[in-house]
């Protein structure tokens, strides 16, 4: 059962509607990430190769040697595939393994188990964060208690009353100021 059949089975199991639209274009991604297309249903020698620009126009792929993301190499001559070299067997096996992993259908229990594990992990992280916050708060409280007595010991300034020195001589002003602030 391929991935499309599995998805269709899941959608029918849960009464979801899906419509399938078939397009006769084969597409692929070059190593650099650019998408290429052909009007044929599959890649083969002699089929024209196009790059689709932002406006949706098909532009023939320039002549040269190219490599697809899966490792397949091909040569383009006059806008068509002249040579097609399949990737090494090792790369094909790795791609098949990845496809099999991606096509596995998870059961409800597996999903619940994954969610449960994620919740446990997040719970542990939250406990660590709360513990760090509690330690920080304890340190702040401890510092607050040690700082409070030091603040209480600070000298208290006397209230300074304004002096009217306008009716006194310079010598009297100096004497009044000395007596007033030396008390």
C-alpha cells in the first residue's frame, strides 16, 4: 500500500472528502533547489526539460550537466534530456528508507504516547524554571533583610530651617551660619 492509498484510507475512515487531480507533468528539484518540469509523465531520454519562472512561463533548461536532489545526474542538449544516470544504489536505498519512514501511519496510541512524552518533558522543564525562580526570590529576600539594617543605621539629617540674614552684617551672618549648622 503506497502513501496515497494510506492517506485515502485514513480520510475515508474519518469521513473526510478529498478530490484527486492528476497532472501529466513530471517535476523534480535540482541540487540548487530550483524546480524543473517536463510535459512527459516521467523523466526519460529525449523529453524536453523546462524551468518555470515566476510568471508561470516554461523556459527550456539551458544545455549542460545537472544533478537532482536525489543524486540523479542528467545532461541537457537542445532543451531535452540527452543522458540520464540514476543515482548510486546506496543513495537510492537511503531515499527508500526515508520514504518508508515518512509513509508509516501512526496509531492513535502512538500519537497519544508522543504527546504524553512531550508534556512530561515540558513539565520537567517548568519544574526547573520554577525552582530557579524560587532560588532567585530567596536570594532577593535574603539580600533585602541584610540591606534593611544598613539603611536604618544611616544618619538622619536634621530639618534645616531657612535663615533670614538680610538684616545682619557680614560678621553676624557668618556667626549665625556657624552656630546654626554646628548644632
